[in-house]
């Protein structure tokens, strides 16, 4: 892991999201996440670079328990990750405003929330003290859905969607020159 992180830093990475969820949808061991944070802190010293360690806790993302247990897991793990040296604590998943306020109040680090359907009032999140709002894979999934739908249409010989698109090369290039 350290070797890969080092390669990413050499390539220009300015931060790392490190997740405590496992691919099987369970919460990974806290000790693993703390070890990853320690390795990244070592690399901060080695590179004399103040990149961001954004430690993600996945109790809400994987819906591992009832609401109160998810909150307690997120608070406990968030505090541990902050105390270990994470720069920001990322609580992914559908989190409501009362829970957001507790996370901000009880975790001694900036809080990152994933844009979600349960509570997504930008001004309310800002006022609650959220310091970073992530959109996660949402934009990419929307694009993939549209591309897949278009590919399915093309398989059927239908191409009107492509021809009716009024977003020109000029508009695309102008957007990326901002």
C-alpha cells in the first residue's frame, strides 16, 4: 500500500480517500484503517508534503445496523481516525441533518458528507459545519446510464438522440477553458 501511495504522490496526488468498508459490504477492522492512516502520515513526512488524508467510515454507506448504531459507529470511528491523524472524516451514505450536526460537534476534524437523498440542503449543511460535500460516483453513474441507453438505442438503429444533441464542440471547449 505504501509503495502505491508513494507512486501516486510522485504522479501528483494531493490527497487520499481511505475507506473502512470491505468489498463484501461489512465494516473492516478499525486497526486496518489506523494502519493506513499511519502509513500515509509517514509519507507526509517523507515527501514534506501536506496532502489530505480523508478517512471514510462506511456504516451508513453499507447500512450495517439501525440508525443509532450507525451513528455511534461513525462517531467512534471518526474520532479514532481524527486522533490518528486523518485530516478530514468522510461519512458516506444517507445521513440526516440531526446526525450531521452530531458528527460535526463530536468528531475533532472537518466533516465530509456524501451528497445523498436523505438531506442535501447545501446551505443547511454549510450552517451545520460540514466542510466538504462529495458527489461520489453520482455524476459518473449518470453519464454511464445515458451512454448505455444511447448504445442500446444505436443497437436498434435509433440515432435521433445523437442528432438532436445541441451541445456543440465550441460549447464543450468553452466550458473547459473557464
